[in-house]
C-alpha cells in the first residue's frame, strides 16, 4: 500500500477505533461517520443533563396508571392492565400510581426526586419509529424536515467557532457524550456533530493508534481530506487523555445498587464514573430498547410479568442506582436526568396481548433540582373508542426541552434552538445561575409573597417590549393571563388581585419578547 493510501486508511481507523481502559471502552470520535467530530466545552451553568431514550414507544398507560380511569381502562385493555391493588401508590398523589416493577422510581418520587409530566407528545403524530425519533431529536414540527439536532443547535450557539480551537484551557472536555450505539441526530450542529460516542462494551486498546499519521498535506481535495483526518485524530488523542484522567480519578462506582445484567445500568455506571471523575461534559445520552410491545407485552394471565415489566424494572433500578451513585460522589446537586420515548401506545390492547403505536405518554425528570410531583392531569379514557385510539397530547415535548434549556442550563435562546417559543413547565425548583442573572436584569419579582389578597409583580422593560404574564398552577396548567401588551422602557408594576383563586402553590411566567422568566407564587 502506498504511504498516502495507508495514511488515509490509518486516519479513518484512528478516528473509529475504540480503546479499552479500566473495564470499559472509549471511542475517541463518533463511530458512524468519518466526518463526525468532537466538541469540547466547559459545562453550561455547571449543570449536567442525562437523557434516557426508551426506544420503541413506551406504553405510558401501564407505566403511570390513571386509577380514576381504571374501569374504562379495564374495558379496553383488561388482559394487560395491572391489577389495581398491585399499582404502586405515590405519596401525596391520589388516583395515579406506578407499575409495580418501578419500586426504585417510586422511592425516588416519595423522596422528592421525581417530576412527572403527563401526556407528552407532539401535534400530528407520525407513528413511524424512525420519523418520530427524528422529530424528537431535531425538535421539528411533524411536517418539517431538519438536518440539525436540538442539542447540537443549543451547543452550537454557545460555541459558535467549534471545532476550531478545541479543546482548550477553558473548555477541556467533550461537549456531549452518547454512551453506546451511534452518534444521535440530536447532537448535529450547523456544520459538525457536537459530541462523541463512548461504548460500554470491551474492545482492544492500542495506546499508539494515533502515531505516525502526520505529514504535510498536498494542496488538493485529497489533501484537505487528509488534513481533516489528522485534525480529528489529534483531537481524539486529546479527548482520550481527558477521559482517561476522569476514569482514573473515579476508578470505581460508589453505589452497590447497580443490578447485574442490566444494559441501561451499565451505561449509567459509565456516566457516573465520568461525572465523578470531574468531567464537565454537560450532556449525556443513554438508551434502552425493546419498548415496541406489539405482542406478548405481558405473560399470559400475569400483567406484572413479561417484556414490559422487565423493561420498566430495568429502567427504574438503573436510575435508582445512578441517583444513589451521584449522591455518594457528591454530584447529585448538579445532575438531572429525563426519560423520553418516540411515542406512546394505543389505549386498547390488541389481539396479541400487546399494544400498537400511539401518541402521548408520561415523561419522567429526576434529580435534586426538580419540583417533585405530577404536571398535568390523568388522560381521560372514554367509554367507547376505536381500536387505534390513543392518548392525545397535552404537553408538547418541546415545552420540556424549553424548560431544560432555560431553567436548568440557564440559556435564553429558546427560539433559536427550538425554532419558536414554548411555555416553560415548572419542572425545576429554581432557575440556574445564568437564568437568575437574567431574572435580575428583567427585575422580575412579586411582593408580598405569600399572597393573601393581592400582590404586585415587577419587571423591567427594554425598547417597547411585548410582555405577557401568565399564571400556572403547580401542575403547570394554564390558569389565567394576568397582563399582556407593549411596555415602554423602564420599571413596571402590575397589580394582581387574588380574588377567588384557591390557596396553593402557583407559578407566574413573565415573557418579554419571547424570553420567559418563571417564578413561584404562594397563595394563602
């Protein structure tokens, strides 16, 4: 083989070959394309988000069970429905419970570590696995085709010169990491993928795999390609060292709760070790498949056993161990996680003890930083329905993304990342430090708080700002519009009379030209 052909092949091999270190393997570059690259950056507001993909379309009605709809549910899916006396109750919640295999998540909910968003989906459901997952990963409308991912756009906007100059002293770590599989579309930025893949299956290690590929490149298209490969290989070596340091700094997981033979738990163990080792990577993605339960969703005559029960048990126990690991490592205050699936399942079971592709389903967000509870109401199950009827969407999944972007990562560019503005859901206890700074700039607040008869909401307007103030209840449901209109530059005060509003916890959102600030209001 000619040297230049060897270099071209060697460069590709270096870009795609994983290495083995301390019990798990690392791919220094994304494993699905020679044009994939690495991004590195400091963490966003010091926060980390772990996204857990439930691939296949999870049956939400057998995951979070609406007990107030049980008789109608039984009429439509009695052969697969969990027995009512086996449903796991949730502290402080009436008429809603969890699948009995989800004891770990039930314990976390009762400990104030889980926020559940009901009926999450998107308008005009596509029902195709591939198209629906593309919609979730790009945050597009169902009729819109986009070749960039929502996380890629979020990270691209914060690091517009990527990949030039990375890694560097201020941004030494990978920007986003997928554990196992291939680089997700969600990571794709405007020009380059913004992350890397870390497999969790052992492979060979060759510490010298990046050596001897440097030479001057010719002024030709081939030379440009070779130069790109050399650049990516050098970045691979840099991230190789960063990840090795993190693994060495956290050689073992501290929790002993990780179940064996659990693929998702293995992935979360890797994530915990990298976080515990000091890696500031703000975005991780892990996944578990098998949720496309068209048949044999349960074992015959035993709804608490079978494929779906096993999957939910793996998800619950893996998250429970991961949260315990973060606590023991002292990292649980900066890490949150969420589950998502491309769609839910039909209300009625089919003739094969399974369910078919549906629309909306519940979504779980967990961590010390969440407002514990359930956002939204149980889905309403009608007396009669067609075989293909499914749970309608109430919350657009992009509302969840918007809440993550603004209230967890502290960013304000929602319309740039999500193509439009979406209402923030009260998922997180408090906004991030960057969001607090924005709130200070806008002067958003209210006094008195708690509210007895009335309160005054304050905010600062700039350049004839369009302002909308909405009130939401503790479940994130719209209650009323307090004010709307254009306000001139300056400080403003809006009086809000409580009237007949019941006592409780509420959230008010002040939206100024599309940039929202959400704060808590107590009414007594």
